[in-house]
C-alpha cells in the first residue's frame, strides 16, 4: 500500500469510516454506484393489499403506505389494489404492475401459515432473483419486536423483469417495520442494481 493510500485510510478512520471504500459510512460518503442509484430520481411503488376481510375504508395498512410513501424520500405511491386471497387475482395485479410504470410493488397479506395464505406460493416461483436477505433481516427485526412469533412470517422479496416485488405480512406494524428499516433506506440502490 502506498503512503498516500495509508494517509487516506488514516483520515477515513479519524472521520468514523471503517475502511476507504464501503457502502454507507459514518462519515457519509457513498460508492459511485450508490451515487448513480440516488440519481434515479423519484421512484414509484405500487401497493397491493391481500385480504378477505378488509375494505378500502378499513384498510389501515394500505392507508399507511399511501401516506408514508412520500416525495420527500424520492418515492411516490402508484396503483393501489385491494384483493382477496386468490391466486388468479394476485397474478392479475402482478401482471399489471410488470406492464406498468412503477419500479416496485409492495404486496401485503397472505404470507402466514393458514391454508388461505397463498401469496408466497403464487409470487415466489416467478422471481428471477430472490433477495434471501430481505426475509432474513425482516424476521430478525420482527423478532426484536414480537419475539418468537416472527418465525411465522414468510416475508420475501425478489426481482421479476428488472422490477422489485416485495411480499409482506398484512399487519400495519409489519409493513411499517419493513418499509422504514429496509425498503426506504435501500430502495434506490435495489432498483439501480435490478435495472443495470
């Protein structure tokens, strides 16, 4: 390593960085590809709520998403659908999303263990790339909030036709946790990687 590289590393450590190149440092600098991801501009997220019991008036999860997907974060809500636990309906919404202009879709509901919970079985086989870490991190964060019940969550995410598809539990708290802690901080980076 050259002397100049040593000096750069020393300066980085003094500024709270663990190494010269990294994804997000305490000192705030970014990789070139993260700068490119940030340059994507405002991204659009479609919303699909899967429930046999909710109506548009009682859908607190969908309402939360529409209120918290905001331009200030360089994201905006796209299409909204509220459908039953039905494979054909799920595939129809997903097909419309893939043909539309949104960059990602959040599907909420149908990820549990009951016989009616078919979202994962319907969507996951279509993934061209599976983001295994999404479900792992979500369940870890859920465990910190609700304990061992987190094992019943089969939340998943993946890429289909260069678009991001995220399947979450139906509860507003689960969606809030995933959106605030995982999706919002990484969305631009995920879309950039999925589309290049």
